[in-house]
C-alpha cells in the first residue's frame, strides 16, 4: 500500500491545505495577462486580437475589452506585445456574475 494512502487514512487529509493556505505550486501556474494601458496602441491591440485563439480579446473604439473568463492564459498576446502585457499572477477567477470577468482597458499609447 502506498505511503501517501496510509498517511491520508491516518490524518484524514489527502489533499493540500488550499484554499486555507496558499499552495506553493500556484506560483508556477500560467495566469491570464494584465495589460499596461500606456503601452497599448490601436495597432498593438489589433495584433493581439489577431493572435488570441479565442474570444478573450476585442476592441471597442479606443478600449481593449478583455474577457478573463474566455482567456486560456496561453501567453500569445504577451509574445506579440511584451512591453504591454505581463502575467497577472492571478488564477483565482471565480465570480458570481459573468460581467465581473469583462475588463475594459483604455488604450493610451501613441502610434510611433
Ligand atoms: S493569454 Fe491567450 S487567450 Fe488569454 S488574452 Fe492572451 S492570447 Fe488571448
């Protein structure tokens, strides 16, 4: 009988302490992007939208619309615009309303 199984029976706990305590493995998880508005230009945003494999990114005039609920944290947008995109480090994305997962990000960068 594997040791972890016997230990679980003895202690009554067979999983990690998450969410009561942070799980160390979480630091290595891919997370959705965070965007730097001043680094975003219309051109950059359109390139990111073209690279996004799903419906997570779209544009409404001079606003980037980011649907966090549709993001797979693939990192393609960050590869297209490394100065404008950074990992958010946030993977706890549960929300009680779908609308809470839609982020409106102003596009404040200037074309060069
Ligand atoms: S990480 Fe991937 S899925 Fe998420 S917004 Fe960027 S390109 Fe789209």
